[in-house]
C-alpha cells in the first residue's frame, strides 16, 4: 500500500483539477467588462489609485503572529503526552521556547513589533 497509493492520489488530484478547469472553461461565457477589473472594497467606489504601497511592518506583524500561532499548535500534542514522556519532553519544550523567544527578541530589536 505505500508508494502506489500516494501516486494514485497525486494522479487523481491532478486529474480532478484539470477536469474542473476544463468544465469551467466550457460552461462559462468568456466576457469581460469594466466592473470586473476594478477592485472591490466594501461596495464603495475607490478614489485614487488602488495600487498603493503598504508599510512592510503590517506583513511582518502578521508573519510573527503566524509563527507564534503555529507554536500553540505544537504545544497541544506535547501537553497530552507530557506525563508519559517525562523529563525529556520538558527539556525539549524548554529548548523550543528558547528558540522562539530568541526569534521574538530579534523581531523586537529590529522594530517589527512597533505599530505605526
């Protein structure tokens, strides 16, 4: 069952994607108008250019949030087995927290956590 099932799954996924794209091309009428090309923001017409440059700090803040959010995902399985694994699990999670804390200090030093 190993590699053959993965290959069959990959072929099925590719076939499903290609078939879905072909059906959408056949069924939908290819029409464009001016409204489809405009950005949509809460139903309010935009004023000025829509392609403006945002501060990179917003993206850095979001990425740091995701890093610490994923950290919590890894802590749930650890919390379930911590009693059965013992001191080894505690040492590993302390090392894990240390690495994350060093990343937090680096981001704080670079000013990525300062809001405008």
